[in-house]
C-alpha cells in the first residue's frame, strides 16, 4: 500500500488502514510521516484521556469498563495501552487483549498496545502520533493507559486533555506517586480495588494531601473516587466526572489565560503543541547531526573526552559549528 490509500483508509475509519498507519508511525517510516502530514488537518476533535497507575492497579480492566461507558454515549473510542514489557514476551500484551476482549466485535472500539521497547525517550512522541491517527479516523474519545513509574509516563499523561491517576489500597502507592510527582498531574484520583481492605483510608490520605494544596477560586479540585473495576462499580460516576472536568476546562474563563488560549483546555492543548514541536525539533536536529558525522567520529570524540584531550563542551561546540557550516 502506498501512503495515499492508507491515508484515505484512515480518514474513512478503516481498521486495517489504521493498524497499518500506526505500524508505519511506530517504526518511524517516512511513509508514516506522510500519513501524519496528510491526516493532520482532520485532527483536533478527539478528547484524550490519560490513565496512569502502578503495575497491576487494574488500569486495563478500568479502561475496558470506561470504553463501555463511552460506547453507551454513542461515541467511538480508541485505546492505546502503553505496555512496559518487551514485545517478545508478549505476556502483558496478551493479558490486555483478554481483558479488553469484550469489545473485539465492536468496530467502534479500537485497541492498540504499544511496547516501550524501541521507543526509549520517544514514547510520548510515538503515543501522540498514534493518538493523531485515531483522532483523524474519527475516534471521539482516546484513552491512553500507561504505567506511572517515570518521567516518560508523566509526559504522556500530561499531554492528555485529562489525567487520571489510579491508586490501590495497601500498596503504599500514594507515597510512590508523591515521589514521582504524579500527584500534581492528577485531574481525578481513582482508588481502585475498593473491594479491598484500606480503600477508605487511602481515599482519606489522598484527600488530606489535597487539602495541603491551594486552589484558586473556580479552579478544578481533583475528586477522589472509588472503583471496583472488575465489577464495574464507580465507573459510571468516573465517566460523569470526566464529563464535568471537560465542561470545566471548556468553560471560557474571565481571566486571560495567556498564550492566546480562551479556555483551560485550549491552554493545555497549546502546551501539548509546544511540547510536540520542541520534541520533534530536538529529535530531528539530533538525527541530522548524527547523520552528518563521519564514520567513527563520535567514538573518537568519546575517546578524546575520556582521555581529557578535550572537554565535552568544546567537542559539542566544534561539532555544532561544523554542522552549521555544512548546512550553509
Ligand atoms: N479485587 C479487585 N481486583 C481487580 C480490580 N480491578 C482489577 N483487578 C484485578 O487486578 C489484576 C490486574 O488488572 P489489570 O487491569 O491488568 O491491571 P493493569 O493496571 O492494567 O496492569 P498492568 O497493565 O500490567 O500494569 C487483574 O487480575 C484484575 O482482575 C478491582 O477493582 N478489585
Ligand atoms: Mg494494563
């Protein structure tokens, strides 16, 4: 398939074309960039929901339930599960497929797992690109599931329209989350496995933590919700709160938000665009520099820095100067 039929297929919502486009994008194929360029004017309609939480918190189970709520509202939903395991073991991948298998016959649900491997440092970019394709394909809600362990995951969730942080009783998650800076990115907290001992205590502890933060008048205060993802309890309430947050962030505020944004959501989207531009620029620039290096040149520089013949600062300055000159 040449990019053109793929693009057409994506815009027509054809699942095979969508899957193909995603693979091209994931593999950083030039044809993938062509598709992204072509579909870009048709994006910007989807509402992006980011869900993060520790391993085994019940994210996939909850996402599956949420997808059902979205379908009940008559909307198409795309799910991107960022999988931390190697694509070669396939364990968790298979697990996700089983847990979200209930939607396999529904064309209004598209589920894609993305392996962390091969995307080191670029996972947020790859996830964002896949979200663009699903957006262009007409998926009105896109849910991104990621394990909340590091900066990469925080970046992914931060670039969503809403960030949901999931915690589980009895695991000390909230302490971990505090350390990783995950608490600050939450628009909604979900205490899952509420059928387990200690759920109320965890709710109290998160709520107490929130009271330490100051909120400006009219600012969104993250609610702390309880769910039992396996039984579906609390999921309708979560979907309703997502709707409330959406309404809140689409509200045209009286205070100027800067950046030319009229609503909180617009401001967030602009942050997302800026992030993407900067990320893409540094990615492309680095690749350009690497391509203009002679064979073994980087290794020689490493050797010179290691043996103190030169320092890293001078080495980089010399490299940059040369790249700029060959450009001109
Ligand atoms: N008791 C109980 N178990 C749950 C609940 N939600 C999920 N589980 C179980 O927890 C296990 C992990 O669920 P997943 O949905 O795979 O969790 P996850 O966060 O997606 O896991 P990873 O993607 O591997 O990090 C499964 O065995 C679920 O059946 C819940 O509310 N209560
Ligand atoms: Mg999962």
